[in-house]
């Protein structure tokens, strides 16, 4: 793959247009601005990251996580650009210099397709069709559609949200640049090739959109002879993924300390584990010299040091493996290729996160409640989409926003409209609809 081809400011849906611009923003900065000012991005503030939405203690939600991933992605992209331009001076003055902005944009967008209640919400949509009432639909839809909905994925849904032309819109999605869109597709293949891990990058309905982008950018197609597309990743996906990996791992540990799931000593041990002993002593000395006494503030400083260390390591991993990344032979994530001591510290953090955070009662209670809410919504609204002629179905359908084509003559379109509607909800809105359709609460005028 070739950098000059991989970085393109061509816009999906406006390939033949060159609109007049009245400011100095780059096309990639325009992508970023479109996302920040959009309703789907704002809704991330009321979507669970890991812990329950905040009461007296503020922890991360999808919005704050996405902003942090975006910020770190900008640093990763800028630092990689600087290092690679030293190696390839011919890239100076080209669009390659803007890869930091592209990764920044991808960081903003990467979670926009996630349904309410995080992975529990994803699982509820999937299992409605594999274990719930939705099983009866298997023979009534195409095998490709069935594969999509039984593997329903926030990653694929993000690409759909950014590219799909919803009902009543004059254009498809956000009309973003090819490179910004490609930088979020972590799994560049269809659900038919998702395998045991169940992850994939785009629904069948958006497959041709991704094909157009990938072929234009020169992304390597691994099997051009089949209809079930499978490409290697766009190189910038590795930077988006690294920013996400670093932020959720390190920030979840900080949140766990705030919620007292981890002690100060446990948290400090994990965050300082990324450094050798002289550097740890230097960090403690800096904390002392700054007069920081509050334990939370000490953790904040250690967290910043850990994030900075991992950022540097991932930049080196990308630059050192540039050839394999461009050849499509690079395997794993950038975290898998950082230096062994730092990688071991990351593994320790991951192990503790699984044992003490993701399996904690606090997180499990959110998952249980979220799953039940999502299961109930899917049952009600898919039932209405399948049998729209009943009185109750008509009442439910009237609740669905007009942008979702739930009145279509095509069954698959109606079912997907329900998935679009429910996955776009915030946690709070999903709970509100759940309570109303179950008669638990009444609207107060």
C-alpha cells in the first residue's frame, strides 16, 4: 500500500464535487467538526462506558472516553507523521502530514455505533435473534442479513451510522472523507467472515460503500474472488486501536480507584509498573516537589505518565513495523509489539481489570439491568415490525423516529430500522421507553 494513495480527502457521496470553502480548515478537520456538532456524538454522554452513569462520583462515559481517545489519537498520528517524514522526506508537504487529524477524527467516531449499556446491549441484540423470540425469523430473511443481526456489532454500526442514507435525508451519512472512514474499520470484513470472536466491520447493506473506499485507497483485498469481502486494515486503524486500548485500560483503572474497587497502593503499583525503578523514584519526587497530597491527584499524575509511556511505545512499534503494516502482513495490535517490560505491565493491568473491575458487582448489575431493558425493547419493537397490523404494534411504531424506515414493505429493512432506533438510544432514554411500554411509569405533563 502507498501512503500517497492511502491518505485521501475525497468525500463519500461527493466524489465529483469540489465545493467552495470559506475558511482554512482541512477536509479532515471538517470531518472532526461534523462529528462533534452531531446529535449521535452528543448522545454518547448518556451511554455507559464500563461503570454506571455517575452519581456523586464522576466516571467515564462513552463521550469522555471518545474525547480522550481522540486526543491521544492526535498525539499518536502527529508523532508517527514526524518520524516517518524523517524516513521519507518526499511525504513532506502532502496530505500525509495530517494523519494526526484523521486519527483524531476516528477517535471521536469509533464508539458512535455502540448501543446503550455497552457490550451488554450488543449481546442483548444478538441473543434476541439466537436465543429469544427472534429465532423464528431465521427462515424469513436472507442468510447474510441473518449473519449481520445475530453478530450485531458496534463497530459495524458506527460505519453504518456514518455512511447510511437514513429516511428523509438528502444525503448518506456524514459525507466524510475516505481516509477518516477507513481509519475506524477495525475489522475490514463482513459478518460472514467474523469467525468465533464475532467481530466485523460493516453490514451487508454498507459493503459496497466500504469496497468503494478500500479500492480507491488501494487497501489490499485478501480474497477478491468472493462476495464476502475481506481486506487488510488501513494502517491508521492501528493508531486508532492503540489510542482506544490505552485509554480504556488506563482510565478504567483510575475510575476503579475513585470507586474504591482498587486501593491506592494497588492502583499506584499498576500505573508505576510501566517504568523502571529510577523512573518511579523520579515520578514520586515530582509528586512531592509539586506538593500533591491528595491521593486522587497522585493517581492522576501517575496515569498521565503511564499514558505518555504507552503512547511513545506505540509510536515506535508503528514506525518500526511500517513495512509490514503497508504490506498487510502485520499481525496483532501495536500493544502486542511494544517492549516486553511495558507489555508485561499492560498484561498485569488487563488481568486486574478483568478480576476486579469487569467482574465486579457494580459492573455486573449494570449489565444485568441493561440486558433486560434491551431484550424487552427488542422483543416489543421487532414484534411490531414483523406484525405491524395489530393495534399495539401501531402504537409502538408511532414512537419510532421518522428517519428509521420501519414502514418499509421489506421485512429486513423494518428489522434493521428497529436495530437502528434502539442502538441509537441513550441508556436513560432506553430505560424511559422500557418503563413506559411496560406500564411502569406514565408521562407527566
